[in-house]
C-alpha cells in the first residue's frame, strides 16, 4: 500500500515546488496527473512553465474531472503519483453542477484509490479558508466544499504539509 502525502498552502506559497522536490526522490518512475486545462492563453503559459520544471523522464497525464480510474490504471507502473491540483478539480466539479455531497464522495474515492495502490501519492491543494468570508454565494460554496475536501484528504493522508512563503511545515 502506498503512502499518501497532502500538501496544502495558499496561492504561490511554494506548494508545487515542494511537491516536485518530494517526488524527485522517486527518480524517473513518477506520474504527474494534471487537473488544469489550457482554456486560455494565460493558463497555457502557466502549464508550459510547470512542464519545464518537471524532469523529462516523468510521464504526464491530463485528467481534469475524475482521476480515480486513471489512478487505478497506472498505479502499478509508477512509484509516485503527483496530483496537481485538487482545488482546480473541486472547482470544475462544483461549476459542473455536482453537489457538495457528491464532490465529498469523489474526494473519498481519490483517497481510497491512492491508499490502495502500490504507488505513493502526493496531492496538492490550496488552503482557501484563511481569508475573509467571500462576498457571494458561489465563492462561499466553493470555499466550503474545498475546505471539506481538504479535511477528507488530510484525514486519509499519512503526512500533511502546510507551505507558506516557500517553507514547508509538517502538520501530520
């Protein structure tokens, strides 16, 4: 059974850099599961920059909405699965009309798939609950379900790190 590591932090906190550092310990047997989609020029540029920071031997998979079947399919072929970013996944599912209950169920399925695989999993997510209460219902609903999903992941994780200003702090 693989180890599950959750990495939380704010935007531009250094989460991805820290996750890459952890994943590099697995040499070349790393699968990068990307949830971002290149829907505009700015996002295409961000994705291209992220790709440049990854070692060439890593295999990238794009799965914007349901990584569980992919995790189950590829886990035997890799030592590490790096999933970036859970927050984007939650956003897509929420905007796609899925209920908070269904999104929470999907999060539990991700934990179960990661924990039952032979590969170690590193999951990156934004901590969105440390700011002011959002002004509108859509933003409050997103903050609520993102927080709930992070709690589900943290409960299931073997290790949890919080990254602030590029400094990772182990909290579990």
